[in-house]
């Protein structure tokens, strides 16, 4: 028998308990031993929950119980979750996590610790919710030299943008809906400012390119600056606005990663990724482009990935399951400032100003456009060049166009 303890009985933790309970017989058969939920650690009590009798408040009970084999960490954040993860690994227990913040900040250290202790540290659910992406990246695509990972990595912001594009909802109304559906983080700032996508691209970059990338090394821009006017101008040139996380392996081996809103061609596969869905495109020298698609957030999709890791850890109690990369460092990454794009610019100003400073710009028109406002696409250039070209204008939005 394999015993499991869940840390944190929020959206994901309660989903994990539900899946373990509902699919217990099938899970036990697949791993050739019963997988039993023994404890749920939370600061709260849940008297009305069918799992009420498993709820405890002291982590030491789990740490000191030699019959607990696998600890599922769904607390989130990188403080208490870090302490409990270190202690669980030190106590010789495998840890399964959905915590992207923890993996992005401390993944290298925790993987090393798990290796020293001969246990597993698995975190498939930390990226893409229910989409299998980390294992395919590290195993199925292992024969490739990977050059780029690019995707829609945050369900909440994709839901918000979809509702703005298709429903004409304001940003605030769409965010409220996403929160009600349980997609958003406890503090949705992490979603809308791009931090959540940033953590996920760090994890993807580490697995794809083999070195730890820290969130502080990834320039990050969220969607709080995206307006219905931007949505309309993007539609006028056959594009949709999407928040993308990108990690590119440069010819010198360094990693260039960033998160920002982009205008994406309506015909491209990423433009078809809507609502809470995530889509991740991986480029490899043998495979070409491959895309992963599915529900990127939500209770049961995320629990599906967590429980699959629990099953993997259960099968490998005696021989740990590997997911690893090398250390980070200042020499590992490079800023995206050298990359060239067509830029979408919306600004206070007149078309004549644009025509004289950027004769090759493509001016855009949209129904209901504001007086005294101009929008255009620049020729290909770096960000610094785009900013210099728009110098005579009061810029309101400046987004990359994905080719
Ligand atoms: N808040 C996250 C999202 C949850 O919206 O994608 C899944 O990581």
C-alpha cells in the first residue's frame, strides 16, 4: 500500500482528494498497489467535507509518519510550501507539486535534494494544468535539439482576453468571471501581471534547455494594459491579442525568455486557443513544430496531472523518477532586446506624424476609434527602435506581432 498526504485543501488539493477517491480502484490496479489518502493538512477545518476525518493541522504528524510515502504539495507560494517540501524530502518522502512559483524559484535545489534522498520530486501540474507537457518535453522529445518553446500559459488571462475579444466584456468583468470559475490565483495579480506565465516559462525553459532560469531573469508584461480599443485594432488587421511566454535558445546556447502580450495571426494555431485553454508550441530540429493543447487551469484538470504524478511516484518508490536540469546563473540568460518584430503601436497623435517618422508603417483603422488616436504596425525592428520611432507620439500600447 502507498499512503498519500495532501498539503493544502484548496481548489487543487480538494480536486486531488476527489480523484484519488473516485478513481481509487482503477489507480490501485494501474500501480499494482492501493493508493490511500491518509492525511490532509490545512489551517482550516472542513466539517462538511467527506474527507473531514483526514484533516490535520500539524505538519510534523506527516513528517514523522513513516507510512506516508508521497506528499502532495498544493499550498502554493514559496515560503511554507518550501519549508514543508524540504522537510518531506529530507524525511525520505516523494513530493508531487502543482506549485509553479516554488519550482520556478527553487526547482534546482529541490530536485538535487530529492536525488540525494533517493526519492522523486514531480510537478507536471505546475505548467499547463491538465496538459501533459513536462514529461513529453523531457522524454518524448528528448532526441531533439529544441530551439523554442512558446505558448499561452495562463488560463485566467486567456479567458479574460477571449471574453474581451468575443464578448466585448470589459477587463474587470471578464476577470470577475474567471475568478468565479476558480481559474485565477488567490491574488489574481499573479495572473494579470504575467507572473504566473513567467514562472511557467521558467520551468519549460529549464526542461527544454537544461539550465535553471529564474523569474527575475525573464522580462514580464501582463495584460492590464490591453484595452477593447487594442482588441478592435488587432481584429482590423486579422489578429488576436494573446499573452505569450517564450523561451528561445540562442546560437551561443544562452536562453532568451520573456512574457508579453502579442498580436497573433487569426489563422495561427495559437489564435485558436481560447477560454481557459492553454496551447504550447515546441520547436525541435527533428520534430519541427509540435503543439500541446488542453485545459490550463481548474480543479479537476490540474488534479488529473497531480494524481498521474502520484501514480508515477508510487510506481517508483524504490527507484526515484527523474526530472532534472542544471544550475542557473547570470550567464545562462540573455535579454530579448535584440529580437526584431513588427510592433503594434496605439498612441495619442495624428496619422501625419506617423507617416513622416515611419513612412513604411501600416496605419490601422477600427470602428469606434477614439478621436486624436492613431494605431499602426511598424516594419521589423527592435523594441528600442520602435520606441525611438514613436518618440513624437504619446504611446498608449506597444505590443509585439508574432510572425
Ligand atoms: N491561475 C492559473 C491560470 C492556474 O489561470 O493559468 C493554473 O496554473
